[in-house]
C-alpha cells in the first residue's frame, strides 16, 4: 500500500487562508473600540475587544505557524484495490476508509489560491458524507479522479 | 386540453386551503390580537387573502394530474410553470397512506411516497378516494390484496406482477396493556412541557395586563404549600396529556411482516398506513429510556433509505414497534427482519476508557462550580451536585460497547437513552478510526461508521480498546 502525500505547497495555502480569516477578524475587532468611542457604548466593550484581540493573536500563531505543518505531516491517502484510505488530523489522528462501491461521485475543485499554484482539491462523496483531499498537483488530481471513477465503474455499484 | 391521467379528489382543494390557512393564522394570529381594534378599518382587505388562496388551490387542483403506466408514475402539476415528474415504479421505496378526522368520514385518504433520491421532495397526492389509494398501492407493487378488479383499469395486462401478494408472515399488534405501558414510559412528557412553556410565554401577550396583574396578586396571597400543590397538579395534567398523546399516536399500532415488506399501521385520529421495502433498511436502532430499562422494555426503530415518517421523536427513522420486551427482542428481530437478528450483548469499553472519558465532564463541571463559588455566596453548594452528575456519566459511559460477528456489527452507547445500533458491513458507507495522542498512550481509540438513511447517520464508540478499534477497522477493510 503506497502512502501518498499532499503537495508541499499546501502549507502555504493553509497559511494564506488562515491569514485572510485572521485579517477579517481584525477588521471586526477594531470596529468594536471605534464604535465604542464614537457612539458612547459602555466601557465594557473595550475589554471585550481586548480579549477578542488576544484570542485572535493565538489563532494567528496556531493556524499560521503551528497547525499547517502538523496537518501536512499527518495527512496521507492511499488507494487500495477496493477502497480509499485517508488519514488526517492535528491532535486527534483519524483514518477513514471509503470503499469504492460506496462512492457516488468524485469532484475536483480549484479556488483562486489553489489556481495560482496549479493545485486542485479532490473530494469524494458517498451517500453519507464527503471527504476531501485538500491539494494535489493539477495533473495528479485529474489522474486520481479518473482512477477513482474507473474503480467505481469496475466495482459496479449495486443498487441498495 | 387532452385529458390524460386522473385528477386527485376535488376535496383536496378544501384540505389544501385549510392547511394553508392554518399555517398562516398561527404566526399571524397573535399579531391580529394586538391590533384587533383597528383591524377592520386598516386591514379589512386582508380578508380577501383566503379567497385568493381558495382560487389558487382550485386552479392548482385543475392542473394536477397523475397516471401510472407500466414503468412510471407520472405526475403533472404547477399553475404557471408546468412540472412533469416521472418516477420509476421500481424506485419507489415507501408508500404512506394516511387519513385524519376531516377526511375519514368521506372515505378519503392522503397518499405519499418517497424515492431513494434524498434531494427531491416526497410525492404527495393530498386527497384521493380510499379505493383509488388501494389501486395505486397495488399498481406500485406495494399492495397486499389480490388484484381482482384491475382488469378494467387503464393498462391491464402488464399490471399483474408475477410476485403474487402473500398474506403477511407475522402480524404484531400493540396490545392495550402494552399501549398503556408505552404511554406510561414514553418520553412525550418532555415535548408537552416544551409546548406548554411556549404557550405560556405567548400567553403573556394574549392575556390582558389587568387580568394578569390581578391574578398574580392573587397568587402572592397563597401559601407556599398551595403553590407547590398547583405545580404538582400541573405536572399531573401534563403527564395525563402525554398519556393521551401517546394513546392517539400509537393506538392500534400494527406491524405486518411479509418477506419483502413491512406494513405499519398506527394512530387513532390521524391514521397512517405505511409500507416499507425491507431491503431498504440500513440499520436497526433499539432505544431504552431509563424507565423502560427498569421494566426490561425497549423501542425498535429502523433507519431506511427514503422513509416518509414525520415522527419528530424518531428523527426521520421508522418506528418499527413502540414496546418490545427485552427478552422477546431476539425472536422479534428474527421474525421482523432476519438479517439483523442475533445477540445484542456487547463487549464493554475498558475501565481506563471510562475514566478517561470522565475527565472532560469533571474538568468542565469543576470549572463551572469554581466560577460560581467565586462569584456567588451560594456557589459552594453546587459542588454537592458534581459527584451525582459524574456518577451519572460514569454509568452512561459504562454502557458503551460493541460486538462483531460475521458481517454484523453492534454499537451501544447512552446519553439519555441507551441506544443500540445493529447494522451490516454492506450497509456501512464509511468507517473511521480515530485516536488522540493521550488516547494512543492509554491504548484507546474511537470507531465511527456512517450509514445512509433519510438523513445520513453516524454512530460512534469512543474510548474502546485500541486493539478492538484496529480490529473493527480491518474488518471493514477486508
């Protein structure tokens, strides 16, 4: 069984996404003291803003500097004859098995961040849930998609 | 217009009308109450709304037709935008025939059926004649009577299915005694308290202020004991109401089992008659409340693809039978759905798992109590509750377990009610194994599987032995 990993660039993408979210949070958080000063809201709001700001710094540290590399290290997927195995997690490591007979569709998706780095995400949907492989090189993703859809055909879905 | 197919019964206009009115009046009604004085001056035109609804229902009825051909059920509807739905007869999973107090005197019923496609809504024929419903069921292969008077129906030859309809193998009827037990141990009381609470919060708006003031003033004069008596009385009334609700909902509960289908009939006022295909059942769920457990009883549910059940309590799953004695459960399953039958004894999770699981609630409770003690003088007394709650959690976690035999897997756990899920390998969609660093060090792990139902369901077993988790994982992969 061959363990396949994500493209290394995914760490950068996770960081970029976290930074975008973080910046949005900062905008909201700075709006609080500004409004408090302008509209005479109770002083209590300064404290709230300070606490939120602190939390946001923690968010920045964790999601930009700590988590992406851990997530990259723990993540792998493996294609076996009849199923797809995905391992992921940061503190809690989980392994999920999706038999190809249960797969309903395979989907590739590419947002602007992924597009810039020529990466694509692949998600696999069963009747119960959807699992995503976050970033693969474009060609790898297409190959994987074709491979899975080929395997789905081989393991012809019996209608249950 | 060329007349193709049949119309649903004329009466449906009024039923639809009443339903729309009811759904309009409930939210609007309170608003009307408040502005009632100026109602006819300012909002008199609102009285025209029912007229519009009636007209639109009439046109909608005019434009709705259905027909059943050899392979398809064909429904055409829509006033401006015409909708044509073709549904393969073989794809229809469930048929529900229901009637209520309004329709019953006229021998009218509502027919509803569901396909495996979760995205599309159910198909509803809101009012048809009883005989017509029976004919539809027959044509869709869910009937249970002989095809006799169908020779003169629209497309005669191909209709008669080779698989002759047999009489049911087993019929389970909910006896009066069991119904009483079900009512006594049911959890409906929670629902009723919720409704009563919602009503009381609304009552604030409805009851005039002066009345409220005087009645509260009156209450203040009563002695403390009398108020307690009132509360007890209220609880008693609620409980009686819950009894009544259970009687009405589950009265006449009958489960008829054939080789391929379940036919479930229930209700005293709103009578429903549902037919399910057995091969659509994905899992059996057995639920025991504390009270039920005390008397050795349980309730049996089934998770199936495309169920039409509206039972809120069961969350979209099929209520197979409300009360089964724990002792009789194996034989009940054997008769009702053999492929899920077998023992439901499970191997419990290890003690270190229970203790590890307790860690989280203990820390959380301690934090809350510390906070309360810090800020309030009465806070220190909350510590008395902590051991009680921890003990409760201890027994809850102690219930968890699993059992694996051949292709059949059983998971048991408890939050409020003890729930046992039985499913087969072929019904499991995905399987997950999970462990945190601490869990790995303690040799613990989680297992989780998801199955397909009217909404996807996930069942998990936390803090099981790591070896067992690995065993289950490998079992699913091979």
